[in-house]
C-alpha cells in the first residue's frame, strides 16, 4: 500500500455531510438496506478474484462497473461512519498546538 504524508485533515470523514456526521448510524442503516450480507460477501469475493487474477472479466459491462463505483462510495461512507462511532461519539475532537478543539472540515471540502 502506498504511503501518504498524513495530515490531521486526512484523518477525518470527507464523504459524510454534516447531517450524516451527526447521525452516523443512519449510514449503517442505509448501507445494510442497500446490501445484504450475502451481497457484500459476493462483491468482496469478486474483488479478491479480480485483484489476484488478470484474466477475470467480472466488471466487463457498464452496469457492473457502475454498481462497483456505487459500492465503493458507500463502503467509504460506511468506514467513515464506523470511524465516528468507534469511540461512541458523533464527533472526533482535534486539538491544535494550543489545545483548542478544531472543527471538522465540511463534507467535500
């Protein structure tokens, strides 16, 4: 995996809107409404197959590629919601060098 120079901004949710940040559980509810566990297992298995083999044509047609992009976007939002929920808080406090709490960046900023 490529190493990136990390900044505090990159350790914050960037896909979630302010409303979603206030209720990250809504992302979880939406995600599991859109995908059943068996769907998730199948998609993850296809990713592994495609990643490990070069002759697999799982994403050959446009609809399959579109579904994969939608899935990737929602996986990223799911990860961000889980990040917010990981310590039982809806926001993550960031302190600058002077100890002041910094606001989270706006979604898409």
